[in-house]
């Protein structure tokens, strides 16, 4: 088996890994590779058939995100929320209607889906990304780090590991990592790894035509949150939301029927006229999740000080949104961590 050498290797082609790649290039460094286990880039940013099955929204205080979108000249737009929204708080009671204040700042979405950010970040580094390549072993050997994948061996001078902290245990480290680090890695919840998303595409925005915003909120129902997910140009009409985890173990067809029946009750029979239906259970995806926790709705504590240090004699840094001291868990945090990883390695 041949060994390929690069000055820098980044494990993971999600938002943090691609931000680091972009940052290396901004510093004039081209001698790097990105190794990605999935067959596509983006990690927890995944847009399929126009539906953001992973990350969708950012807010005005996500300044790293705003800066990157501006640098990459990507457009954003406000989450649609005009009209009556529905709150289902009791299965016996009739729906409760409410309206969002159209003057207060709404969550923002990226035009052409969140994957537009990923594609733009990766555009100058496509030839450096190797997909379908799972890293299984990392060894320190004098001044180099050896990386074993299922197919090929690599060496590098400096390594950025961006995979979710809990998945680091899937990689064998030959030289032992400090106990303080391994404990934190094992305990850091992977943000949104328990989420199930659903999205539906329609010919017409039938809910808007009824004066509804498309927002349907309920912790007690099959879909806990649903939102209008039409595109920025308003010529593709979609609804997208989060599925109740109680439906996880049903068959796909039983789950779909429960979801449609519930939405039919509040949005009417036209919900069944969808032209496309998509679902993704992130807990079933081994590239994001291993031992999933149910129902983690509060943002856990991220950015532990162990992630602000270098390992393997200054050659290894752990990155990724869960390591970020700012906006941990969010896309904004992933960008922050990607920038910080390159700064910590003092990449030249
Ligand atoms: C359903 C869902 C909804 C979300 N909604 C929002 C939202 O609205 N707003 C927001 O700001 N954030 C949201 N997030 C969070 C956001 O997606 C993340 O903050 C961000 O995408 C994390 O990027 P990352 O690069 O740190 O990690 P990841 O995207 O997880 O990237 C890590 C990469 O490492 C790869 N990998 C794993 N193991 C290996 C291995 N052994 N070898 C090689 N590669 C490996 C993975 O395939 C992956 O591509 C959401 C996430 C999900 C899942």
C-alpha cells in the first residue's frame, strides 16, 4: 500500500473542515488533503431536492456566518412566516393560531439551500478532497502523523480532525491521548445527531393560499416543528420540519402515513398532493451518530478548553462545531472552529 504525503490533512469535509481548507488557501497553502468518509461533502449540511435535511437557519448575531456569506457573495433571505401559524398544545383542543411579528428579525436562510455555502467553500479545493474514505487509525511517528484509512495510508506534518467528538472513539490512536481529552470527547453530545427531518415539495403553496404561514408547532404530535421551506425565488414550494422521535422505530411507510395524517388535520387534504417527499434520520447515519441520546433540546456546553490545545507534539488539533467557544453546535460555530484550527496550528 502506497503512502501519500501532504503538509496538512483535514479529516472531514463538513463546514469546519472546508473552512479550514479555505483558510489554508487564503494563507497561500495548497499542500493539503481532505479525507471524507461520506460519498458527498457537507457533513451535517445536506440539501436534497431543494430540502435542507441538515442545517437551515442562521441569525443576525452569527457574525462568522455573515462574514463568510459576504466573502463568498452568497445571498440569504428571511424565513417565510407571514400568515397564521398553528400551535397544537393539546390533542383534544382545537388548533391555536398565532401570528409572527413581521417587523422583528426572522431567522435567515441561504438562497439555493445551505449546500450553496458548502459548494462555494469547496469550489477551489475539489481536487484535494477524497470522498468515501474513512479514517480508522492515527499514529504519531517522530515528526509525522500517519493516517490509515480503509484503502490508503497517508502521512502529514499537521492534522486537523473535524469529526464529531463522540465519533473520535471509532479511530484507533496509537499514542495515547490524554485522559482529560478522551473523557471530554466521549461526553460531548453531537448537536442534532438525534434529529429526524422531513420535507415535502408541492406544485402550489396551498397553505399560503389559505392564509397560513406553514408553521405548525407541537411537542405532542408526529411533527414537532414545520415551516415553509419554499425557495428564495418563490417558484418552488416546500414544507420542512422535525419529526417526533417517537416515530423513529416505525417502518418508513407507517411513519410517512402518521406524518401525513397529522398534517392533513391542520393543513388540509392538499398535504397529500406532494410531488416529492424526503426524510432523514441523523441518528441512523454512522458519519454523524453512534450512541444517540433522545431529546437533547437544550444546547449542551461546547468549546471545552481541551479543544483549545494541540496534541501529538503540536501536530494535531481537534476542530468542529462542538469544539467552538462561540456558537457551539451551530454553523457559525463550525466556521469559528475551522478558522481557529488553522490559527492554532500557526499554519504557514
Ligand atoms: C438536522 C440538523 C439540523 C440542523 N440545523 C441547524 C440550523 O438550522 N442552524 C445551524 O446553525 N446549525 C444547524 N445544525 C448544525 C450544523 O449542521 C452543524 O453545526 C455543522 O454542519 C457542523 O459542521 P462540522 O464540520 O463541525 O461537522 P460535520 O458536518 O459533522 O462534519 C464532519 C465530517 O466528518 C466526516 N467523518 C466522520 N467520521 C469520519 C472518519 N472516520 N473519517 C473521515 N471522515 C469522517 C463526516 O462524514 C462529516 O462530513 C443542524 C444539524 C442537523 C443534523
